[in-house]
C-alpha cells in the first residue's frame, strides 16, 4: 500500500518528540491520535479507490479529520492540554 498523506509527524515535524510524549502520557491525546490515523487511512483508501464511498461520506470524514487535527494542534501548542 502506498504511503498515506497527512501523517502527523510530517504535518508537525518540529513536534515529533511532543507527539510521542503526549501519546504516552495523555489518554485523550492518544485517543485523538489513534482516531486521526484511522480516519486518515480510511480517507486514503477512498481517495485511491481501494474502498470507494459516496462523496458526502468522504467529505464528512475529511471534516472530522480536520476537527481532530485542530484539537491535536492545540494540545501540541499547549493551548488545550
């Protein structure tokens, strides 16, 4: 399978250590991280037509992924820890 885009370590390269630290010390962050990765894999499978879905389903998944990413960004920046 090809590399899925939107990996958090690629999106936040200067926060890789913080991502690891929060994954192991903050259950909310760990849950968000896991959900983000699962959504990201699902969206990638839809976009590459491995698992086609209706456009409205794809758009809803992308909205949810963005919401989670915003929450993760806030936690990484320390504005919502």
